[in-house]
């Protein structure tokens, strides 16, 4: 059975994003998709390459994107065959939590 993020969860995410005073961008942008991933130089954490709704691409911390949109992160991990790989404790925790969102 496929789960879809609820309307209230989506509104909460948008409101949280709008309230973030540290946001570098004046315009609100939404994640379009995750297109790549990499192990950071600390060899413990990951970043994901994000395609934004405005067409921009940026590298963002995986934990941040998973907090903002766990379903998209879990779907990316599943589609990229990452769920069975050794991806460190950060990745395991994020995938475990995201799977619970399905």
C-alpha cells in the first residue's frame, strides 16, 4: 500500500520552511527531486544533490533533506538500491525513519 504525505504534514513543512530565518533565498522553493548522492569528506555523513522547483541544483546534507521530506529521501534510496548497502549510521537511521513514513 502506497502512503501519501497528508495535507497537514505538507502545510507544516511549508510553514516550517517559511519560518526559517536562516534561509538564504528570498523566494520559497520546493524540492523537485533527488538526483545524486555522495559520501562527505568525514566519511560518516552523506549529501544529496537536489533539483529544486526553480531549476537550481545544490548539494544538501542528507539529514536535512530527510528531516524536511523523509518520503522523497526514502523513495530515492529505494530507487537507487541504497537500502541494502552499508551507508553508515546516519543513512541507516534516516532510511529506518523514512520507511516508517510509507
